[in-house]
C-alpha cells in the first residue's frame, strides 16, 4: 500500500483528494502519537473510523472496501483501467502536439487558441479573435486502430479510413446551430498506437492507484483520478515517464493531421449513409457488436483537409471567407 500512497503523493502532492487514501496516509501520524481527533478532522473523517482503520488486520480493506491483493489480481479491471488511461494519455498528447502545430503555423496572436477542456464538454479548444470573440470550436480526435476490413465493409482502403461516431457529428452540428460558430474536428492517426498499447506503458504504481480507486465502493469522483494521473505523466520529471510521453508525441508529430468541419461530416453522413455506416446495413448490429458505436467512415485523403493547408488558408484568406467555407461544408 505504501507504493500506491507514494504514487498518490507524486500525483497530488500533499493534498490528496481521495478520502480512503487520506485515511491510509494518516495512519503513520496516528501511530507516532498524534491526537486522533485532530488527525481525523484534517482527514475529513471521524476519530473512530481512523482508529478502526489503524487497528484493522487489512487497513486497505478497511479504508477502500477492497483488499490490495484482490484488486491487483483483477485482470479484467487492470485491462479496463489500462485502456482508459491509455486513451486519455494519447488524447492529451495529441492536444499538446496540436497546440505546438497551431502556434508554429499561425505565428500570430490575432487568432488565439484557448483551452476549453476543463468544462468537460465536447470541445477541447476555442479559437478567438483579437477582441476575444469566439470564431470556431475545435475537437481533437486521435485514432490508432486500423479498420482492417474497411475495403470490404465501407469501400475504403484501411490506411485511408477514419471512423467518427455519428453521435459526435450530431453533437457538433447541434453546437454549431445553437451558437453559430463553426465546429471543427482536428484528426491525427498513428496506426496501431491504440489505448491498449499506450496503457501497457502506464507505470504499475499509477495503474494500481487508479485500480484501487475504481474498485472501491467508498471512493468518489473516480474519473478525476484518471485525469490527475495523465496530467502527472504529462509534467513528470521521471525520465521513464518522460520517455513514454515523448515517444507518443514524436509519432504524432510526423503523422498527417487533418481538419473536418461538422457541417462537411454531416453532409457526407447523409449522402453516404448506407455506403459508409456499416452498422445500418447489419441486422442486429447492437446485439452482435455489444458496446460498439455507430460510426461514419471517412476517406482521409478525399474527405478531409490537411491541417497545415487549412491554417495557411486561414492566414491567407481571412476569417470571413473561412467561415463561409466551413458553414458550407467545403472544409
């Protein structure tokens, strides 16, 4: 348990928000003779619960409601948590690489990129003009899985195929209609760099920290620990973690990046529904593919616009023309 507590302190510093972990962290103070009531007050629990945890044969079981050994040996939970952390880490690295590309290609403060991720909505960034007015929304999409049956299923070469959930297209259009700001998907793919691959690189102590929180019936705000772990990895001084993040970033840096407006995605979806949305042609799709999303498949080369080409066009033609092209679905 000490390894997990150490990992939590690396992620959160001295302000660990996870109550069961705060209980574990307080036990050393209690054993050293600190006043139980004072320690309990700081931890946010009762003196009795603190004492009961300290006296338990398995303090982790008392604090979390699950034993450490039981959680560590839960292969299904480990796979789920690795995949989730891997997905979030790849997404976060992609966002960082996009910021670098945007700043390098635009080279101006006339159109600034503002972070909108804290809202946990369907937007990662807002592009605003010099007056602070929003010009368009940006949603970063990273993909690593190759649809190897794409040629047979949707008529696209597997290396030229990008899948986007139809509900995300609808969300983008609804947002655009409500606000009258163009909604953009910025897309980058690295073949076979999947959430499972990225998740396998997550250090064991961080993995076990996340697993304990997810397994515990007493822990709250479980999604927050995933975000905190990923943010820790993005800023960590640990050479091994830095190597992991840099390796993923380097692969994205040399990959092709694209732009797809929600309007164009919606237009192509309606036009090519039965050609490119495999799910609508399959009887019992949801029964046969449990948990699968209903995806629209796009040609990277024919349906999408290279990101650098789009950014150069923004600088060259200006916002009025770009806004029209985006609203028309030409981009």
